[in-house]
């Protein structure tokens, strides 16, 4: 089964803190929904740009996408 990385982009002076905080909400969502994968993180691209992300499987991607509205997605390694 394919794994898909759902990504939220944050820009501006508070981008890093916002991405870090958003990851906490993603972890909460995973716990509440009892999702099969618990892979989340945040990536600092620069002090003005950061991303928060979570990895889901193909079979649950659409309901999670519709509920959380990520900015983009890509195949996870």
C-alpha cells in the first residue's frame, strides 16, 4: 500500500513555531481517529518557511485530506 505525505506550508516570521504547533494537532488527530500510522513531523526550510506533515496510507488519504485540508501531498518514501 502506498504511503502519502500530506503537507501544510507556513510562511512568515512565525512559520517555524506555527509548523511545530500544527504537528501537535496532527498527533492529536491521529490519536482521536485511531489512524494506523503515526508518522508526523515538521521541517524548517528557512526562518521564514516551514512545513508540518503527516504520512497516511492510500486507503485513508481521502477522508483525512477532506477533514484536514493539507496544502499539498506527495508520495512518501
